[in-house]
C-alpha cells in the first residue's frame, strides 16, 4: 500500500495552541466537533473563552427537513434531511485565516406511516452521521492552517 502513495490521515498539527468554538449550533454538533477536535488536533487545546484562544472557530448551523415524496393517498413516503454549516476561522486579533465557507450535506430517507418509530430512529442516525461528517470536514480544513505561521 505504501508504494502507491496511500497514507492514513494522522493528527493535525497546528501552529496555534488554543482554539475556541463559538456560534449558534445544536448541542449535538458542538459535542461532535469537540470530540473530533480533541482527537484530531495533536497540540491544540479547546478553551472556554475567546480571550484565552489563539484561534476562534465561528460556526453557524442550519438543520432542515424537506418532504421529498408522497404516495398515491397523499401520505409522506420520503424526506430529505439537510445539514448546512457555515464557518470561519479568525485569530485572536480578528484576522481572517479561513474565510467564511459553507458545508452543505443532505441525506434522503424513506418513511412509512406504519412504522413511525423506525423512521424517527433512522432520522436520528442520519443526522448524527451528517454532523460527524461536518466535524471531520472542518478538521481537515483547519489542517490547511498548519502551513500558515501565526502572526507574532
């Protein structure tokens, strides 16, 4: 495998020691993001206030759900789950390191009115999967900062 250039992603090493996460988001996304950053950032710790942070990650989450299909009786048979997350990264002086970007994910889900609990459980699993995916994408985009040197 190494002959073809394949290499597992390792931890991200940033030239910043602290990061603060701010913005309106669901507790589930905040928890996923905290877990991913804690396990994926080797030398950067999350802090509880922006004054202590060298990096500030601003997040705006907009979850959504659309009706996708109906059956011949007018019952809903499918939904589209949407996870739209905007984010930007600034340093402690407010200098923009990563400009505002959006991550837009969706999953289509079948639904049956005869088994609503199964549909609800599937929805929870799909939304959690999308939030995990968003958190991983944000971590990879933070990895681009490893090339930039912090301003003194």
